[in-house]
C-alpha cells in the first residue's frame, strides 16, 4: 500500500480493485464483475495502464511487477483468462531481471507470482503461454522455522507440478499419437518427487517441535495451526496425486489418497459422519479452496486431464474483454 502514496499506476489499480470488490460483495452485481459496467473502475484501470507504460527504465521494474499483480487480481475478478495469462507470463519474465537486483521482490512478489502461476497453467490452451519458471526455483532450505517457510517451498513445487501435468498432456491424453513422454519430462518428474519427499521430511521435523512456548498455547493458536497444516497438506497430497498421473495414460486410483484427506479433515475438527461420507463420495462438491489458498481436494481436481481438472478443453479457450485497453505493455 505504500506504493500507492507516490506511484500513480499502483494507486489507480488499487482503486479499480476496491471498486470491483465492493460491487461484488455489496450484492449490486452477479457473481461476475464486468469492469466495462463500472465507469469509475474502468477509468482507473485504463489510467493505471497508461501510467505503467511510461515506466521503461530498469529501476521501475519492481513497481511494474507490483502493478502486474494488481492487474491479475482485477482480471481474475472478471474471469478474463486471456489477460491473466498474459500478465502472469510477463510478470515472470520481469522477475528474471529483477529478483537479483531487488531482494525484496524475491521475498515478497515472487511467492505471489508462484501462486497465480497455477491459474495460468490451468487456463492456458498452449504451452507457449505458460509462465517461465526456470531460474526462479525456491532454494532447498535446511529446515522450516514457521508455516511461511513450508508454504514457500510447497508453492514452488505446486506450480512446477502443474507445469509438468500440462507438458505431459499430449503424451498422457493421446499416447497413440504423441508417443511416450521424452526423457526430460521423466527427469523433471523424478526431481519433483524428491522435492516432495524432502518437503515432507522437513514438515515432520517442524511439526515435531513445539510451536508455542510452554504454557502459552491457546485455542485460537491451536485452531490456526490446524488450519494452516490442513492447507499445506492439501497442496502436498494434491501434488503427489498429480505427479503420479502426470505422464501415465492409465487411470490412477486416487482413492488411495482419500483416507489421508479424511484424516486431515478430522484433524481440522470436521467429524460429522454425514459430511465425511459425502466427501468420500463426491469431494469436489464438498470442499473447495481458492487457488491462492489451496487446491480443490481429491477426485475432481486431482485428475490432471483437460476434462476432469478444469483444464483447457472443458472450459473452452481463454476469454478476452476487447473493450479494455490491455495488451503487452510490459517493459523487459
């Protein structure tokens, strides 16, 4: 928010987001907010684009990245898939030039881009639209000191797993036409599997240590801990499922993971037998999470194919809002 006090592009973008969000939560519009119908928001959206186009020097890249995240928020609210994909791709391209010179962008902005990358991998129809994650991998930590450390690593693995799933689409969905996966995909699959194994070991070590000083535990802290653990474990289990299915044309028995998801729900305090039974029968209708928080759990979203995971093919091509003054305005 500090940027909004002296950077016009950020200020205009925040005003556009806040206006759209107020309309969405105020009940004055349907589930989809169209910025074209909101004159005030549209004015600030286009003003932000005009201002950001003026930022061409390398020292302004951090500001461009920040506004890029804000634009992604605006376009996600509108389900404007085409622009979300473009913003995400160009954001990662800028990060390659920025994280080494501005450490705070690596600490604060790169994790945000890793989370929104999931949206691009799910929505993009062509691999050329995928964000380039190479060179921005999360370093292997010696241990987790808090949940944020665990989240930073699993977010990186999560986006890399989705990338593998999408790269494996041709070989998994049409193996008779495209043949077996190439060696580089098999190597990447093995690398991700080792990362997941390492994450699990570090997480077990972290959870074995007391999170609060003796006598300082509270129900609020306990509930928060259980919620954070549940979210991270959902991502971990989803990655395991997707990884096992990414390159294999055979139907994977994801029910092998169902007991783990039910145990996580019970640990969270969800013990209603009717709910748990419904979850086992149709988990995608029972529990869901936003991409930025965690994956939809188990069956429906754990199947990495166009028709079962909500990937291109079931949703149709990325949509665009032609009335918006968008496009490739990033300076690299």
